[in-house]
C-alpha cells in the first residue's frame, strides 16, 4: 500500500540520520529509498543565503559538512541544521525527492533532460 499526503503527493515515511555514514536516508511513501550525503545536501541548500533570489539553483561545495539536526517543518518539509551554524534551509519533500542521488533517479533525470 502506498502512503501519500492529503494532496496525493509522495512523502517520506522515515527520515533517518546516519551519523556514521555521514548521510541521511529517506524512505518514501512509494517504497523508494534514497541516501543523501551531508556535503550533497549542504551543497544544494535551497535558502536565499545560499541560492540568492533567482530561480536557478546551483551546487555549492561544502566538503566537510556535518549535520547537527533535522527538524520537521509542518507536513511538507524538513529543516537541516549544520555544525557550521547554518540552519535557514527548508527542504520541501518534492525538492528532496528531486535531489535523490541514487542511480535510478539520476538515470530518470538524464532521460528527462534529453
């Protein structure tokens, strides 16, 4: 059985902070699982400080990023707090799913771009 939000969108059923691996594992309501390394999540921080106010997002390099905490933001997003003191990024569930770095999702993204 697939679990979706009231709007019918995919949502995480579990978000697990994998301290030893330096990653966050998200299990989605359709059963998909993605593991996001800290540096990857920090580099794609969606906040205006990191991305500005334009429409295009760019990856910023934070090779030693360390996640300090994860907080739910309503029923639509999470806020990630970083050891460098940065904590203004709100990662919506659709944005996190779009960012999924697994080979399956990366392959879909490449096909969509061609």
